[in-house]
């Protein structure tokens, strides 16, 4: 992806005022620039250095989350499931094929989701954060997912795109469908 933009067409205040949950999507592919900007806003590196600070806060800078992209219609990107590598601002392929219909099915048959060109799946490694914080680490991962989803909403609004949070899904089926690592727990799906 190209370097993310640091100034956009909307102020934060305007994005906040206009932010809505969107469940209808244009029949157009997403551009790589827009996908890269969304991913950076959701969990990208905002300051390189010993902490590699991200666009969202994380307790003790552990960053227990991973972002998976279920791509179906992105210019120049084959349909498939990809993991976002924040440090290199790039995607790593997890599996091939358009799984949007399968994700919509696992998300309690919410068929409207299939029309989104991509779905972002925010997944937590509870084990990663529990090593330092014990059981309280699970709550910290939920906080982080909330920060990530708000960043996604605001960046989408700034880019003239739409999204919403989907928290209703059959977790084990989603893990299997996306071939997630065993310690990754999906928390939100954002078409």
C-alpha cells in the first residue's frame, strides 16, 4: 500500500457528526488506496520506534489484535482472506477465494453483508495480552476492538465509504471459515 494520508477531506468533528451505520453498498470495487487507508486507520503504525505506536491505544503497547480482510471486490487484489501486517503496511494472504457469502451466513444470515467489497474482521489473541494482565486482559482486548471500530467508522466517513459493526456471528464457524489461528477470537466484523 502507499503511505497513508495524514490529512483528509473532513475534519474529525464532521466525520463524527456524519458517522452512521451503513448496510447498503455501491456495486463498485474498493480501491487499494482506500483499503490501505482504512487498514492504517484501524490498526496501522502511527509512530515508528521501539513501541511502534498504533492509531489506537493498547494497554502496555501489547497490541493483541489482528485485522483480517475478507476481500471480494478490490482493484488489483484477488478475492481471498488476508491478514494486515501493520509494521509493513501490507497484506499477507491466508487463503484464496471470495468468502463474503460464507461470512454473511455465519453472521446469522445477514445477507446484506455480501454486497460490501470487503469485510474487516477484528480478532483478538487473548493469550497475548493475558500474559501480562491475566483475566483482565480480555476486557482490554474488547476496549481495543472498540477503538478500532470507531477509527474504521471515522476513516470510512472521511473517504466517502460506509461500514457498520457486526457482532452477531457463530464464532467457531467464523474461525474455521477464515482459517484463523486457534488463539484468535473474532470480536467484530465490519463490512
